C-alpha cells in the first residue's frame, strides 16, 4: 500500500500512486518513492514497497534515500558558493594541492576547477582498486588525509587526455575538485556541504552515506541481486567515504525537492541563495551536454523545452532528479534497489508519465495566469551513475 500525503494536485498525486504501484508490481523492485514540486509547492509525494526485504516495514514519505551521483550537482553548487565569496575561481588550477611522493604530472597544469566539474579534465573514471577497498578513516582529519593521498596518487600520473579536449565521466574529478575546496577553506567537504548547502537551504534530513536507523524510526536499506537472489545490504554498505563528493549524500524526498526548487529559482534569477550568473555557470553545458553536475537536454518548446537531469547509483540504490524550468517543476524518483536496468527503466517511465500531466496542465493555463518570471538563459541550461538513458 502506497504511503502518501494530501497534496495540491490530486490528479498528479493519484497518477504517482498508480505508477509506483504498477512499477513495483511489474519489476519486483524492493521499493520506490517520488516527489513532484512545482512553483515552490509539493504537488505529489508518495512511496511504495518495503524498507528492507527481511522486514515488513513499509516505506514512508519521511524516509531518507541514498542519492549516488545526484550528489555531484550539490558539490558543484557548494563550489559555486565559494566562487561567489571569492575563495575559489572557476578558472583556477590544481596548484593548491601539494604533490605527493610521485609528484604531479605536468599534464595537469592546464586543468581547471571548471574542467573537473564538467568531466573534461582528463581525470580517470574511478580510483584504483587499491584505494577503493581500503577501510574508511575513523575521523574527519583522517578522512581529509586519505582523500588528499588518493587525489595525489591520481595526479602523479598523466591525465587520460588533454584537459578541455574531451568528455570522460569521472568520480575522481569531482573528488579532486573537493580537495581544492578543502585546501582553500581548511574544512572538509562534509563540513562545507553542511555550511554552504544543507543549513542555508534547510535540508535537515541530509547526511552522508546510506541513511542510518534512528531510535524510533527505521530507515530503508539498499539491495543487491546476485544470481537472481535479491538481498538487503548493511546500513554502511557504500563506496569509500573519500569519494563522497562524487556521490554519497542522502536525504528525504521533500528535502531533495527543496534543493531542486532552489535550482529552478536560480535558473530564472529568483534565488537568494546564489546570483543568477552563478546558476547560469552551473547549468551551462560543456562537452557532451554535461554542465556542472547536470546533464542538459534541449527539447522543442512543445515537449517542455530544456530538461536538466542527473541520475546516480552506488549499485545498491538508484536516484533520478530532473528539472523542468519551462513548467517551474522538478521530479525526483528514488529506489532502494541496485538492479539498475529495472530501476532506470521504471524511473524514466514514471518521470515521463508525470511530465505528461505537467505538460497538459501547462498547455491549459492561460498565458496571463502562468507564473511571471525573468527571461531564462536558454543557451544554458559505476558504480556511481549510469547516465545511459535520457529521461
């Protein structure tokens, strides 16, 4: 039975509940939840399925979800805040990172912070196995040191292509960018996320790694499937903490909607959180339609215009976040199951069904009643993410 809350668009709410029920029944995924926000208000919110295979506890609309690489736009947003404060510059290089035992290869001299966030720096996709399977540090200082050493190991080798010359999706690139921010501020990426994103936007449910059970409130578990057998993983099962900037944030559906709404506000110059020019930088694509933590899809106006989206998975969870600036709306879909092919197909199907209703409602609204907004910048916009199918 789906859990939902009374929302401001009954038609959209009913459709969401039906879609979650149908997709869960057809795919046998463990559970899923979704939210639609439009004009700054939650229009639909529901969950379906179980928190964990071995428990009968149903998912709740208050539950938290691991977001995987949806985290990347958050890391980029924090860096934009530091750029706005004059602490960082989009064009600065890696010179603030001290060389490790292997030094820093000369090929990195032309790499900039913007290259790292656009996946055009030449950084490899992932860290080597020797780093991925190390035990996580016990405290923040050890985590800072481990993250720096991992990045130094990457920088000791030549980039895989000349910075700025081609697109290559890279979790290491986002980790390098985070280390630049850490060196500039003397604070960990985790502290910066709290200071520059979670607290200012009121994202009280946000944290790092898989959500943890609370004294009076259990949380969902991720799930994996081997040889057709699906099982829940431990509450700590995740990629290494040192690569958190590439994909380790968790939060509730409503907080994810609140975050998405800030980017909608920013895209039209209505945000008090960051100036419009910084949001334009975040949403401006480089190579392969990839901006800073967002994929930018240009569509005809009749199909809703521009879509900004990103998905993510640590192979145990799946998340999809999409922005539809033309409708001043965002849709987030989360699944606590790592069967990526099924999860991705379901999420895209749900997204398209919900988007169709938003499109129909938009077409019926007289132009004089549509929300008045300043002109938008229409030229802008794993293990950790699939980025295979456009929603």
